[in-house]
C-alpha cells in the first residue's frame, strides 16, 4: 500500500469543509458543517427517512492472483463538543473535583475570547491483512467502538485565579465494517466494503442534526491496498474494455473509489466521499490546508490577508487548526504567494483536424 502518497490525499479529504472562509464560528457558512462522508446513527437516519446516510458501500475490482494480500483501513473524524462554563466561585488552584459552574455562550479570559465549537479527533480502524481467496464466499466482520469521554480545561485570569472552564464532551461511537469478495473469473475479484454506524441514539422529534453529528462518523473514507506484484486494482473510471461490464456492476454508495499513487501504479485505492479522478495530487505550490475546497489557494490566501484585526482574532482563537492556517498565511513569503498564481499543467498541443 502506497501510504506516503495516499496519506496526503486522505488528509485533504478528511478535513474538507472542516472550517470555511471566513474561518470564524460566527460566520453563516460555519453554522452547518460536516457535509461530506457523514454516517449518522442508524436510528437517526431512519427517523429522517433516509435523507441522512448511516452506511457507506465501496465496491471495486482486483485483477490478479487470489493469493494476493488485501489491506483495508477506514478513517473518519469523531466530533467533540466544546462548551464553556463560568465558575460560581473563582479558585486559586485546579480542584480535585469539578466545581460548580454555569454554561455561557462566550468567554473572555486573560484577553482571549473563547466560543463553543465542534472540534475533531482523527480515528482509524485497520482490518487485519487477509488473502483475497479467504474472503471468497464469506464475510469478514470487524466491529469497532470508541468510548465516551469528558475533559475539563481550566482557564486563569491574568491576575491568577481560575474563573472559567472549557468542557469537551466526546460521545461513544460504535460500528462495524463488513468485507466480502466474489470471484468473477479466474483472475478478477470484486471486493465489497460496507461501513455501518451502529451507535445507540435516541432519535426523538427534538433531536437535531447537531446532536446526531456527535454520534456520527464524519468525512468517512476507505483506503484499500493490495500486495504489489500479486494483484492490482482496476480503474472504475477508465477500465479496460474487457472489464467494462464488470466495472459497471460495482455499486458504490456515498463514495467514489479512485487509484492513488504515481501514474500507472494500481496497488492503492482511495474510496472518497468527494468526487476525484484517478491519481489525485496535492498541488506542490500549496503551503498547507485551507479546508475550503470551493476556492483556490491564491484567492483564499489573499482573502485571509484582508480580514480585519478583529476577524483574525476570532479566527485564531476559535480553533487551533485555524490559528495555524492564519499564522502560515500571514508569514507567507511573497515568492510563495506568487507561485500560487497562474500555474498551468497538462497542456497538450492542438492537432489540426484532418478532413
């Protein structure tokens, strides 16, 4: 599996839409986040009459020996609710038990503004490597679970006393990954990977999408690898003529499998919730994540530079990833910014049409 290349692409997929320009929690664009690869709890999906997915299916073709070893990794984000509390009584030291506090919509402590937000934890479920032949006619089922957690971060005023607390709530997650294989010919097999969110969730009429997101798998994608030399994946976008019918029979729900790696390599497949072409690449001119795929790096960088001081302050204090992005953009050398402008690739000369 070509993890070096796939990790860069998968990271971009993982955080696509994490925070949109103008990168502030108060902006309208950031009031509803997480629109790609969201697998809600089954109960919530059914209560929404299927408008919210709770399962994702990847189907692809592997050409070569059935003795080839298959590797599968499922990656997603788990959301953590960040809320704020103001202590009833200021404290001089961190208490052994959680003190009395009341939640507030906004805090300013020691000159820094804090706001509620949904942070994200990266999760990965790696299935044990297995030979394709062992999957034929059977189903490999891999359950996974992440437990609930609650953490408290105490905030001090510049003068010393602790006056507030940040609460980070992590809900439990539970799901299953099912893998099976069908041999369609002596040297072609269809691999199926289904991810299901089985997290218990009370889908009451009052339950909102925001509530369900805390029990969801977000930006879910699958990375598949096959032992080089023993087998190779078939492009579903441009399959060879003899495999077009089989490729058309692959059913992918909520995801789009593409080949990843150097052009021509076929040992790694990324099944992404975002439509990509085979062999996607991160532009070498890109200095880092900008999260908002609806724009290009140059435009976003210039727009970030034109934010007011107050807007930049909110951006830097809302989220650590946003702070790093702001710092990187403000410190970007002119030469680097100029590299973002006017890059053309894959130009081919036009041939005169012969009548």
